[in-house]
């Protein structure tokens, strides 16, 4: 008897759901973005956005004016994934180019450097090496932005968010008002 | 049985393929990658993360057998209790005795009071020192707001101290800032007769987040025993971050639970035993305050204080317990990349017991305390090799000073491979019952005159000890595949026995009394292999599996007069496996299937079984979700345990179906 009641309730719910859904499908179409994506992929798309919303000082691209170099401090597979996701994209009229490094020294020619969590031990070295250079540093380790990195990913409610250290941004002679405004969290040097 | 399991496996795969095939033509016109790459920052931040989780990845480095169940996975399995959520952990065995009682054990010694497993909720121990064990009927959290459950199989004594012998289960709820806004869940079904929960979270200013919640449920009964389970619980949590270097958490819960069940009650006078059906009432509350402070960038201090009040009333025993616990932990980064963690702890407990004819304590008012300290250093020996070495030092009222050292090594030759090794000693300290209880029960085989067994605690009862060796390997051969293998070899000594004395004729002719006294005259050996694997088969399809192989050998010491404690070696399943499919192939629909197999429990006379749970959830609106869950679908009902050696009668687990609605606002 109880079992039957349960099934009936379930069926009712399902029916109700169908009805409601039909009614609201139009309002939902507006928010027709993909609901889920792997974390690493999402971060790749963030990197593209970061690049597009940041202004570099004059002369930052003097060495290779047609390239926008994204550096990845991390594994081969981390680089590959970003490369795959952002293949064919450009920032302004500059085409994306990807460079992998196992030390920060190898990435000094990049406009943006992503320090993967696997390489968090190198964070102090990265920040020392890039000090004063117009390089947008992006991390994914707790405390990255507080210790002088510019942007840092974190996960909240199963979504990728980022925090920004505006002082670090201006020290690197970069401007990114939109990134500051959109950041859910602003942090200061510690 | 194996065939059935295989069948589930193929069905899962087939389903995945079929669903994916169906989806493909629809998806092609709007290639998801391109969609995402053109999303604005704001929209990107709304996309939920799928895939091999970061936690699985960050576990690569951990030199221990650890499983993390994320809150989302708990919800997606349709589990409504903590015990059921633990079925997805290789190395654990979870058996339902009745609708409100479980036998949960890690690496063997499964019992209603599995003495060697420590359970914590947000840092608060819920292991009762009365019996050494966890009162699962009284244990609840709002599962919707659980962040994760971390399960460490094997000894955790170096950090967590006594009783973290075979495992530690850490239930961690979300921070208040991650549970902002409102949520209401309501549901009903056959076994989950009716349930509801509500939560509201908000901010006071910029740096104080809070939430309050309440929940209520009515479950059961199982087949064969009138074992309904009804309860309510409510609580709150505040997280205050006045400065980046300080965070303060203040939280509390209150619960009241009524758990029915059939018990055989024994007494020292005729008729010696009778079967009753009486509810056990559990109620209690707790308050916890934690302050995390950064003294310097390389130095963190955590101070935690909690008060816990718990009472329960059942026919055999009634107890009121107050616990105060203070815990201090300091983390310091040192030269050569060392990470030094040290801690101090003090716990005070007061227990007030109402003696009954079947169970009596010589000291029904008992105050006990435990003082402890630990130190642990993580030392990078080489770029790829890390060593962790440490020990806990503990003082308790029963056995005095205990030392629990451990050594762990991890070697990560490449980003996607790691090998770890651990050696440790752990102890299980005596419970109040083992020290002080006198408990009467009649012989299970009726004799004339009846043989009345009287079990007595002893002040000479010592700690049970274990030395453990573990070896594990983790590999991520592809971006989409993780494999985690752990093996262990544990040696136990001074295990609990019940030593028989000469029969006592004082009650003749009504009964013969056989006196038993708790002793430590058994040693044992367990070994096993635990495998966990996850595979992101394609976008929106994740498969997860686990296998556990376990063996145990117990032997009485020479000179023991125990009548069969060593038969407990056959109480655990020798083989267990599960296979789970997580499907997100249709937009706004989540589909989950879990199949599990547990081999027979020879010592309990329980046969092997295979069962399956399924859940389908539909996001009707962005803020409204409906779910339909089927539990134990393969059989009308099945046994997972037999009557407990004390007095609880086992019921069969029936098939169950429930539906729920969740609304967020």
C-alpha cells in the first residue's frame, strides 16, 4: 500500500515537473549556457577573458608584436589542455601562443603566466622573478594573490571564481578595471 | 552474484552510450567549447565544475588511504543518512542492522559498536567512551549542506589519538558563506516515509556569514521488526572573518530522536530474558567555537573548544553525558620546506548512568579526562620524496600513558604517479563499560536450568594495540582516469576477550551463573587490498568503482578461557565491490546508478547480496529540482546483519522509493 502511494506521489511530481517545464522553457532559453564543465577547461576560458580585459604598457609586446604569449608553469598535460581549448583564439590582433616552463625564468617573455597548483612551491620564485615586469600572473593556490600574485582562482559552491590583488596589478604597470569590478573578492598584500 | 554485477556494469555502459548517442545530434549545432570560450567573466563564474574533481587530484600526494566523498556525490546517490553515504568508500563495511542501527567498520571488526573507528563532525568527536563506538541512530547532519566526508582508512592515531585505530571519518559541513540564501527540501516515500529540511543563510556586514537549519524525518520500518526511526534536528553556524588573518567559527546543533527496535532484555532474576519492543530516545546538543589565526605567513594557530551534551534512554541502559573538549594546533613552515604541526588537547567527560536489572555500573557517576599532545613533521627529503614523522602522547584514566607513533613516506616520481608507505602504532583505550560494567544475559541455547552469563568489566582491562603497515599506489594514466590502490597488513595484540571463571551456583536451582570477565587475551592479523577507480568516460558520463578484499585471522592467547571471541574473524565480508554511473547527458537532468555487492558474513549467518540504488533528478526551473530515488531495488528485502550479540534484533532491508522537491531562493 505504502509502496503504491510512493509511486503515485512520484508520478504526480513528474507530471507537475513536465507541466511547469513547458511553461517556463521560454524564460530559460535566455540563460542557455552550458551548466557544467571541467574545472581545468573553465580556467582556460577565464585566462582568455583575463587577457582581453587587461591593458599592457606600451612596449610590452615590442619583441614579437603579433603574438600574445600565454605561459604555463606546470605539466605538459596542463599546457595541452589550455592550448586545445584556446586554439585559434586571439587577443585583439595578436594570435595566442603557448609556452610551457618548469621554472619562471623560461616564461619571462610572456604577457600572462598561469602558475598551476602543482607548482605552488615555486610561487615565491615566480613573484621574485617577475617583480616589476608587465606580466599578468594567475594562480590557483590559496594565498597566491595575498603573497603578491595578481589573479587567483578559487572554487566556491562548486564554481570557479577568482580574486584580484589590485596593488599587485598596478605594480606590474597593468590596467584592468573590468577585472577588478567583476572580481567577487579583492585582496591586499600580506 | 558476480553475473548480476556484471550485468549492472554492462547496463550502465550501454545506457551511457545510448544516452550519449541520443544527445549528439542535438548538441552539434552549438558546440559547447565555443559557447564557453565566448562567455563573459560573470557567466563563466556561474558554470558548475564537473569532472575528476580537484580533491581526487590533490590526493595524489597524500601518504595515506584516503577517500573523499564530496557533498554533491552524497546528494546524488540519494543517501539520506551518513551511514548510507559511506557505502561508497572502499575498505569500509556498512551493514544495516535495523532501520536505525548500522554496523560500520573500517578494515574489519564490524560490530554494532565498532570500537576501532573514530568519527568526527566538524572536529567534534562523536565516539562514545561508554561503549567505545558510535551511536549511529543519534548521528545526523543536514546532508544538503555537507561539504565533504573524508575517510582515512588505517591508523590516524598519530594526529587523532586513541581509538583512531582502523580509520577516521571526518564529516565536514560547508562554510556559512557557501550556504547563502534559502533552501527548502521536502519528500516522501515508502521507507523514507516523510522528510523535510530548510536552511537560510545570510550575511551581517561584509565579514560575518551565518546559516540556520532545521530538519525532520520519519523512516522505516524494516521487514520483520517494528523499528521506526523519527527525529528532528536544528542548528546554526556563524563564520566571521574580521581580518584575512583571522577566522572564527561558532556553531551548534540540537537533536531529538526516537528509534524503535526489538530487543531481548536479560536480567539476573527469573524469567531471565524477555523480548520487548521499546523505543530508545536520543537527545542532545553541542556548541563549538573555533578560531584560526595566522601569527605570521608561515605560522598558523588553531584553537577549538566544544561542549557536547548527549543523553539516551533505552531499556538496557540510560546515560547522560557531558563532554568539554579543548584543542590547540599549530602549523609552522620551517627551513628546507618542512611543515611542523603540533597540538595539545584536553577532554573532560562526565557520565551519569541509571542502572537497570540487566546492566549496572559500579560507578554510575564517572568523571574521566584525557590529556594529549602530538607533534608531526613533514620533511621533503628530495624533490619527489616526502617523509612525515610524528607521534601522539596521551594520558587517560584507565591505562595511563599511551604513545602512538607513525612514519609515512611518499614518492612521486612523476606528476601522475605516486607511491606511499606507512608504518604506525595505534591503541584502542578501554571504555567505561569494559572497566566497570556488569551485564547479564542468558545463554543463547536454552538449557535446564538456564545458564545465565554475567559479563563483568575489569580494572585490569588494557588497551588493545595495533601495528600497521600500509603500501599504496595512485596513478592518473589519462587526464580522465584515476586509480588508487591501497594494501595493508595489520597486527593486533591484547584484543578484548571474555574470560570464563568457574560457574557460580548461588542462583541454583533457578539458574547456573557463568561469570565472564573482560580480558586482553587475543591477538590477530588482518590484511587486504582496496581499489578505487574513476573514469570520465565522456562529457557528462563518469564511472566510478571500488573493490575491497579483506581477510582476518584471530587467535586466543594460550591460557585464555574465552569461549569464542575469535569467531569474530568471520564477521566481516571478504569481498565487496561497487560500481557507480554518474550521467549528465540530458540538459537539466542528473541520473545516477549504484550497484554494490557484499559477500557473505559467515560468522553472522548472513548471505551475500547484490543491491542497486538509482536516482533521477530534474531541474524543472533554475531554482527548483525534483528527484526520484529508488533504494535496494533488486530484492523485495534482504538481511545485512543478524541479531547483535547484545540484544538488538535485526530487520530486513526492504526495497524503497522516495521522491523529493528542492527549492532554492
